[in-house]
C-alpha cells in the first residue's frame, strides 16, 4: 500500500507540476516574509533547563531574594600599582553610577565608602601595628608634603631627610625603600617608559599583593534579549569612558569585561559567526557533492530548490511553535541541510537509475516514487523519531531543537515526494542515462561474503572494546570549556579563577537568620574543599578593641598633620630644577654609602638638565597619588566600633533578605575551572547543607540534567525506532539487521573518543541520539534491497546514494568543526567522526552480517 500511495502522489505531482510549484512558491514567499518579521532569538541561556527541577527552583528562589546578583556585567580593573588600581576603579565607578539608563545597579564589592572607613579594621593586629609605626615614622615627611605637594616639596623633604638620617645610627635602612621607589619612577620617565610611584605601598610598608592591584565593579546592565549582544550599549559605554579617563594599558591600567552577561554575549556572537560560516560552507560543499552524485545540473537545481523551500518552511514552523529560538535550537539550520539533502540525493540517484533501466518519461517518476517509497519514508520517520526523542527531556534547548527538526524531517519528506518530482517534470533533465551504481565494488562484495566470519569477528572485537571504553568516557559539564579562551570575557574569568575568593563558581544557601548563617558558615569553613564561607557577619572585624586603640593613637599623632590646609603656591620650573640639584647634592654628601641614594642623585642630575616639559609628567608620576592616599588615610582614622546594625544598607541587602533570611556563600578550595574541584565541593557541602544552591551547584546539576536528558533521549529513540521498524518491516531478523550496525558504530565511536581524549559535553552530546536516526536511515536502504534479493549491495545505486548522502551530511556537520567557537567545533567534530564510523560499519559490517539474500525477494 505504501509503495502504491507514494507512486500515485509522485505521479500526480508530476502531472500537475506547474500548479504544485506555484502553490509551494507562494507558500514559501509567505513563510519567508513571516519568518523575517516574527522570528526572534532569545540569548538568555538560563532558561534552557527546565524550571521544574528542585535545584533550579532553589536557584530561582535565591535569585528572587537577591536580584542584584543576577545578570552581572563585571568590570575588572588592573593597575601597575595599588594607587593606580584604586584611583582608576573609583573614577570609572563614579561615571557608571550616573548612567541609570544603562545600569540598574553599580557596586564596588571590594571598595567604596565602607571599606575606605573600616578597611584598617580588617587587617590583622600585627599588620595594623606595623602600618601605624610606618606612618608615624613618616609623619614629618607627610607634614612637609602636605604643606608643599609638588616636586619642589618632595625633593626638599628628601634633602632634609638625608641630613637627618645621616646623623642617626642605623637610619640608612629606613630610606632605602622609598629612595629606591622614587628613583625607579624618576628613571622610568627619563627613559620614556613612565611608571608611577605607589604611595600606598610606601605607607603600608609591606610587599604588594595581587589583590592590591585589582578591583572589581559589579554592574547590572539594561539588556535587550532580542539582540545577540544583550548588553552592547552598556559595554560600549564602559569602554568609551575607560578610554576617555585614560585608563589604558600604555598608562599601566587595563579595563576588562567579564561576568555572566559578557560571557553570554561574546559566546553568542562567536556561535552566530561560526554558524553563519558553517551554513555558507555546508551549502557550497553540498552543491559540489550534488554535482558529483547526480551528474545533472537540472537534478542538482531541483534538489537544491527543494532543500531551500524545506528550510524556509521549517523556519516558519519554528516561528509558530518555539519562537524565539535559543542558542541550541538555532543549530537545526545547519543540520537540516545535511539531513534534508540526503532525501534529494536518494530520490535523484534513483531517478537516474530508473532512466537507465527504462527512459520512458511518462513512467520514470512514478517508478522512482514506487522504488523509494519504503526506504525514504522509513528513513524520514526514523530520523524524526530520533529527534522527537529529545522532546520529553529537561534540557529545553535541545527539546525545542527536537521539535523543530522533527517537523523539518516531515516537511522535507513531503517536499521530496511532491515538489521534487514536479520540478523534475518541468525541468526535464536530459543527457544519456547512466548506471548509477559502482560496478567496480563487486570484488569487495565478494570478499565480505567470502571472509564473512573474519569480518564479523573483527567488528565484534571492536564492539567489546567499545563496551569497555564506555566506562572511561567522561562528560565535561563545565560550560566554560565550550567557550573560546582567547576572547576577553573568558580570558578574564580564567584569570579571576586563579584566586579562589574571586571564583564565579560558588555555593550558596539560605539560613533562617544571621545566627544560623554563622553556624552554617563555621561548618562549611571546616571542610577541606571550602576555602572560605562568608555571611553578613564576615564584614564585622575581629579584635576591634585592640585595633581601634592603635587607630586612635595614630589619629592623635598624625591627625593634625593630615588636616593641615596652608600650602605653598605651585613652584616654577626653575624652583623645581634648583630643588632637584640641591637634593642630589645632599644625597651624595650625606648618604655616600647608600646605593639607592646615589642612584637617585644621578637620576636627579639628568632630570634637572632636562627640558621643563618633563616636569608635568614627573608631577603626575611622583605627586598625583599622594593626596588621594592621605585623604583615604584620614578617612580610615575615623573608624568606630562596627556591628551588623552599622553595616551600609547596600551591603546588608547583599547578605540579608527582606524576610530576614541570611545568605551563606562558600568558595572552592582550588581552581574552580577543574571539574573535580567543583564536584568535590558540591558533594562535600551537601553533607552539611543538602539543599545548597549557587553557581557551582547549577553547573554541576545542569551537567547531570543534560546527561540524563540524553540518556533518556537515546533509550527513547532506540525503543521507538525498534517498534517502528517492527511495525513496518514485520520481521525480527530485518529489525536486528537494521539496528546491529548502529550499536556497533556507537560503541566504536565511544572507543575512538576515549583513545583520542575527546570528552562528551553539552554541545557534542547531541551526536549520540541524532546518529541513531541517521544510521537507521542509511541501513534501511540496504536491508530493504537485501530483502528484495540484491546480491551485491555495494555495486547498487543505493550504495552511491548512501555514500553521497553521508558525504553531504558529513560536509554539513564537518563545517561546524571549523567554527572558532570550541563548543560548536567540538559538536561538528564528534558528529563527523561518528558519521565516518557509521558509514564504515554500514559498508563493511552490514553486508557481511546480512550474507546472501533470501531466496525469494
């Protein structure tokens, strides 16, 4: 019945070719216009996992209680000195805070008024005491510079200090560090490589730590989800303001963007560019393969038009069902080309074969339809079932892809049985009919039958090795590993992750109140997998009485000096030059045995001899940061006893919800870019807090959800296809013949993946259930021919059609492997690898497995 119905449909379409073509042309134009005006793209990847999962609901609840932590665009400011890093961050922060139209919130998690006032309280007592002693010893110099904050004041102060220290026993060591720092900055300006002096480093009297050179600004940009770059306006404004403020690498400052928003925007742009390139490349490759496979320009034209019409109609279906598309579902376009062209090649090759057998134009198309009815329908339904198996999964991105691709297979089947014959009837391909099979492959067929047992033994051994290798096949659930590490957002996040306390992958939980939160934080901190656990109470310093006493003594000593307001007028160039010469002379006379003093004296001689145009630069390098440091020190000396009630509202709101529940945040011990670190962190924390959530839990559970989704999809596809084959083929042996090569190819693919170190991840896992459908589509053609009595399957036109169908599909998938986006490239690589293995299995294993055909076709 199926053959008769399809033959009748093909014959009807050929007889009414013009009507069919015009109707489908009108439908395609309408669909294309509808797609252009209605189809949208949603780049919000957070919605790609089902919100019905328990961990996802916990994550969403946390996001609702603390919305200021959602959708962050993080500005990372690095400076050559602590002074530069702080001043640059504060200047940029002030600019961003003014643009309420671009940012819903702008925060400094490691700076701002709170830390400026209470920052000294967070130092250990011994560190604070050393700082106090250092500032106290510098008090005369600070007073001098407050009175004359210029190059003149600096070098006059150094001249006096040289005389004073020279008269003290052991006083030389006190000047070694500051003189060396000033000399280095002065020499850098003379050599054209300016390096500013860090007054904070001199006052703190301790080595510079990496955290001193980096500050963060957390922003929530206003986003446009209809665009691939959702925060384009905010990102552009940040870069423009950084440029306008002179925050550039040539001045020792770098400003970079990262965070979830920047990562998503840059990834989507990379994916889109890769998909666009892959789409163009796959079309070019498919056209070339069509030329070789079909040997007729008109056959190629008919196949290509059918493909394009199917693509437009499938896009239209997507606009009505899953609009807007997500970053995963949009991949169906490239896949559709590779899969849809298979039907065109199969129909076209069979059409050529029927012309070779009997060139009667009145019957050639119906005969083609009759011959292709069962294999083409079975192939389309099998691939559709493979895609439909994605539907019941919790991975919504792939579920929507499955819905679109399932419809696409139905669309392309109908078009190849209506539009394709109508176009062939109108175009009337000419040329001498030729044999479409590969007669030269007859010896291979005979060898496979003669050495049948050895062939089956070889593939059986490969299958057993694949079963064993499946244990070693790993699933990489880290989404960062799918992104290009060279783009700014990724390079920056990887840089941040070297410091556990700036890792984006943390675990969070809610406690009923702050006391319970502190108790939970204490338990988490005791875990070796946790570097630190923070709550609102973490911002209440310890040992406040001892620290406040030190600060109070320092305030009494240096406070009046910092408040000094009388200042000398700015110096002239001649005064600066005279001060330099005097300071150089004093350093030589008073400190002849101090290398730093002699080096500075030599640099001062060079500066005094230089043109006065150098002095503004020296003022910026040596003097500019001093006033800001002294102001910050003045503010820090006003610290008072601190408790939870005195925390700023913005800081309290980051840790305590409106209903009183308190947030606990745990950081990983080690580099969170390592999956083992994340896994151990999540598992360890759950022994204390079973319902913990956070970004670390999100990626861990997302990986499990995706792996489970594809496990369900593969099993569902296998069961559904088996039932379908049983219904249509009605012979258990035939069903097993169709499925056996697919299972062998599947385990062989696992073996190769383990051998070459290719891990399964969020992107390339789509290959596993997808190739089940493709493999069934290819094996069906051979099994149907074998049942009809074909003795040499590799010499038949089916072999040619399957080969070029596989090459076309491989060209489409392989074009993805050339993408600059690692996730897309990995998906294309595994799809291509699996396809090659599948094709090898079908051409070598299946003929040996089938053996001689049944005596009755």
